[in-house]
């Protein structure tokens, strides 16, 4: 079972709870998410400590993350986006980034490898866009589906495409993150499994296992890059969608 690349995604309960007939058990996925929140909280605690003349590694990392996300929100959604949505976007980015990084260590669970987690995050973004968009713009929010300058005779077709595109956002938003993390971990497990399997054959197998071992090391480094990149992609898409709530039809 340990050589099965899919076994790492099985959700195992740590403690079983039942609330009103609903399964509210605490699992390893729950523990991974709690760990991500704890990691981010520690990083932010380092940031709010009295600043020293020479910042430590924790303070420097927190300040860098803060500036990075602030600039990203400003570039995508303007100054109004920073004022309204910076805490929201920063929380999403920090949680996904930390959850991805925790999952890179052996025997740790990767929360973002579960589609239910990424889908929940994407639906939160989707609902926020709709609620903020209607609250701020009223019926003007629906100009999002009818871009200005489109000839009347094809307007109905463009509106249809825009509606389909808008309501498919949660699907693409969640699957992009889940699929990249899921596929990367499966690939790592497969190549890592070749190493002991070939090594058990004999001296020739030990020599042959060098190639999958080298591939495993290379993929491991690549997966760290993907883990950070996917957190960024999720956050930048969130900013773009939130910009539609602030400026529909632009």
C-alpha cells in the first residue's frame, strides 16, 4: 500500500465526531490546514513584533510577502482593490502557499491535493465577487456580461459566452490548483518508487536506480517551485475577478 501513489491522498480520521448526523471528524487533512494556519500566524507574529534595525529572517519574510501581495492587488484591482481586498487576498495566498509547502515534506498531508478544499476556496472567491459586485454597482454589475463596443447583431452571442465563462470560473479556479498539486505528488511518488524497486534487483539495478533517483530530486525541486507558483496564480486570478466586481464592463 505504501508504494501506491494514490495512497497519500486517502483521508484518514484522527478523531471521529458527529454533529446532527453530519460527519465532522478531525482528519489528517484538517490537521494539515490547522498547521498551515499556525504557520502563517507565526510568520505574521514575527512581522508585528517590534521592528529591529536589522530584520531577522522571519520579519524579512513577512514584510516581503506583505509588499508582494500589496503590489499584486494594486496592479490588478487598483488602489480601491488594495483598500477593500488586500486582507482577503493575502489570507488566501498565505494559506495556500503554506499548505503547499507543508505538503512537500515526507509523511505530511497536502490539503490542496483535495478538490473539496480548493473548490471551497474558489467558491468563496466567486461568492465574494457576486456579493461585492451587486452591492457596489447594483444592476450595473451585469454590464460585465455585455462588454461595450460589441456590435448589436452578435451581442447575444457574446453575452452567452460571457455568462458561461463567468460561471465556469469556480471550476477552472479550483481544478487548476488541485490538478497541479495532485499530479506533481503522484509523479514524485512514482519516480521515488522506482528507486527501491530497481535497487532490490541487484548490482545492475542499483546502478539503474541512479536515473530515477536523479529525476526524483529534480522533480522535488520543481514541485517546490510549483507549490509557490500555484499560490500566486490562485491569488492573481482572485485579484482579476475582484476587479470585475469593482469595475464591471471595463
